[in-house]
C-alpha cells in the first residue's frame, strides 16, 4: 500500500487488492498475562478432549483452579480458532458475501501427486501470545508445499502461502474449509487464474 500514490487512493488500492480497509488499519492488541495463562490451560484441555465444548472446558478449568466463566472461555476459544469436534449447527461459518463452492471429493480416488491440494489454519501457543499457521499440502504425498505464520487471521498470509505453493506445480483440485480467508476474492482469484477446481468442505 502506498499512502502517497498520486493516482490511487487508499480506498481504491484496497478495492484492487480485495482488502478490507479495517484490515489495513488493524493494530493487534496485547493479550493480558491472565488470558495467556487461561488460553494455555484451555489448549491443554482441548488437546486431551477435542470433543469438549465451552461448558465442559469451564468445568475442567475450575477443577484445575482457574476461575473463568463460560463467556470468557467462548471468547478465548474463538480467538484460538477452537471448536468442539462434534456434529452440530454452525460449526463453520463462511463470510456472508463469499460464494459457496461445491465439495468435489466425495468418493474420489486420490491416486497421484498434484491431484488434490488442501490448506488449513491452526494456532500455535507462544510464550507471550499466539501465532496462526497456514499450511498447504498435497493430499496424495502428504508433502507440505508451503506454510506461513501470522499473528492475525487476515487473508494476506494465506494468499502468500498459496502463491509460494504454486511454485511447486498446480493442482487439479484445491480443497479447504469455509473459512473466510480461503473463500476471499483474493485467494479465489489466484486459483481461478491457474484454472484450479475449487472444493470447499461444508
């Protein structure tokens, strides 16, 4: 972004990059030591019982001596990108303005490299906060083609990982979940430019 550009305003530059201006001006806020300690405790519980929702995590936290209410735990779980691994409504919410893509892999035989690539985001607890890791893998070989770290869940680090992965080749199908990063215009435009079939798990 160039705030001094003679012809393009910041608004127009954001439009061309399919970037929300709120993302451009976003300044990460510090996480309190209390929240960091609680998030690490939540992470330990979730790692052991990934099917636990916020209610049961609150109970486990209290058994461990942590004083936390459900609303706080829900907020921290959203920050960490955690959801109980059980069927239920609204387990993955797409951006309301993003297109819905079909799931193309039901019954598919994944038999060769570059047939299907996939991407996903996970979080990594750090000593003083959290980082988000996006990885692009080849489903057949399980090779990690590219990865990128970020301290925010914006679109740009996912786009950068995708561009990096495409230096290794081009898949026939690209599979992701409905996360807003993966269905964003900036991410989708790259796949369409490479004539890659877009597959979204719902």
